[in-house]
């Protein structure tokens, strides 16, 4: 396994925090891992295949978490498709007069795998978010052929969203590494969250790898892995161990 694809049950579900934590923990274990955000909308500047040193919020977040410095060429491969409009990828591309090409993303990913031993790919939105008028994020997952990790909310409503995501991935024959809950509030976990985890494992037939607890530091735009509470570090350590990287 040379990489993993992090998708979510929705937008704003915690994919970026999870991806960044995975990256930082792998690099803490001296695994030469790299982040990839193939498509980013809401950037400071529009365009495709830019090589600017910044402007990709989710990618910059992961690089900060892992204290990584990369070249302009590596940065370009880590985020080949960047757009200023803050909307669905297919529409953002159309608004600046272009179209997202999955083949170009695969080329960038292959370039990264030649420089790094493991690549963590963070999707945009959920599994069926359109990349263009013919293809969705699911088609990109098929092209990259990495196991998929699902970021999901732990609370009410997560069972339906998570099981729908699992069914969609399974119907396309994709390998699911597991589900990770990402808490977005400091609400104490209780019976509902515990049953949600058990029910998703029962009906989805995939493991619940763990729960990233709420952490105010994860809300920072430039987080530092060494500053995170031990509860967060311990949970991501447990999750990565289960991956068997």
C-alpha cells in the first residue's frame, strides 16, 4: 500500500484535520509520507497547475502540521488543480474557463510516489462530488486505486450518511480501510455516539478505527503536531497502527 484516500460523508466533516494528523504521525514514525490535495476551491488565486508557494489552505494545513518544507515542483504536484471560486470543483473549474482532468491528477500522484513512500490524498467534499460534467470524486478514487478512509461525524445523523458512503464505495469495488469519527464540538460522547460506532460497523462491515476528540488547536490554520493534547496524539497513533503501514 503506497497511499490512502481520505474522503468524507460531507463537506466540513474533518477530512483536513484527519489527513494532516495521519501525515504527521507517519512522518513521526520516519515514514517518508506526503500530502496531496488534488482539487482545492476557495484559493487566494485562481488557475490550474500553479506553482506558487502558498494559496492552498488544506495542503498548507497538512504541511504545517507535519512541519514539512517542499519544493515548488512538489507543491504543484501536491495540489495540481486550484481555483478561487469557493464552490463544487466542477463549477469552480467552469467559472475560470477550464475543466478538471483526472489523468493530470494521476500523473501528479505518480510523481509524488516517486519522491515519497506514502501519499495521503484528501478529497473534496464527499464521494460523489462532481469533478467535471462526466466524472466524480469516486472516479478519481478508482484511478488512484488507494484504500479509502472515511471521515465522519460521531453524532446524530452519521449512520445514514456513513452507510451510504460505504455502500457507494463497496459498489465500485473500492477497498475501505475504515471509518474515523472526527468530533467538531467539545460535547461529551455518550450512548448515541457509542451506538453509532457499533451500528456502522455492524451494517457497513468496516472497522471504526477511532475517534479524533475535539481539540481547539485543530481549528488553527497552521497547527503544530507537537502542541496537540496527548489524547489526540494517542488516538491518531492507534489509528495509524491499525493501518499497518
